[in-house]
């Protein structure tokens, strides 16, 4: 990359209203730092308190999903060491926050993820609330220690549909892209 491309990249991020972009391995400490930066940014924008809370809740849930569900793949090998790499991008455009995340997933998990996402996207606000409460009552956890509430909570708090795509990388893995708009 030529040094002049750094400025081009900066301008592109400015033009697209990117307020945070990160690619790499996620650790609890890093996620805490990112959330502190974003919390300060959200507070600096003149939103009503309830909207600030919704934005922050969606950010936390999106990042927790990334942290708990990133798969290790051959594509994330750096210097011979395998790591859990992810992408986070947060934009502020026309009074809306846009949260975009990306991570590698096993192709074996795609159908289950699509089913969960499509189910959440088909429900209205009241149905999402009922599904959320039903899952809470069951008190069951996945093998990764999560209760399966992430997508439901993101849809409830964002008050919108979850836009997603799986980009096939090879026979074993795909890149899962999630786009959430909080208006």
C-alpha cells in the first residue's frame, strides 16, 4: 500500500461516516475499551436517554455475539498462530447508528444461523418479546454457554430487521456479515 492510500482510506471512512472500525482478535479487555469509546461517542450526540441506552445495548449484544461465536479457521492464521479474527464497523448516518460485524463460521452452522435470523426477522415486536421471555424461562444454554437470546435482543432493541449474508470462503468456512440499523 502506498502511503498516499492511507489518506484515501481516511477520506473513505470520513465520507461513509465510520466512527469506529476494527479488524483482529477480540479479547474481553479490547471489547471493554471499544465499548467505552463508543459509549462516549453516543453520549456526545444529543440523543434522548432511551435511544442512547438502546444503541449501547445493541452494541454490547453484537460484540458479545462476535466474542462467543467466532470460529477459528485456517484463514485467520497469522505467523503460524491461529486466532479468532473479526471485523467491527460502526457508522453514524442520518441520525441512525449502523453496526456491521463480520466473522468466520463453519459452513455446518449456516443453516441453523439462517433459521434463527429468519425466525427473528419474521416476528413483530410483541412476538419477539414473547420469544425472548420463553427462552428466558427455559433457562437453557448452548455448549458455548450462551442462552440464544442475542439475535432476539438485537432485533428488539434496534426495532428493525437483521440484515445478514454468508460469503462462502471454501468447503469448510464462510464469512458471516451482520448489519443492524438503530434508528
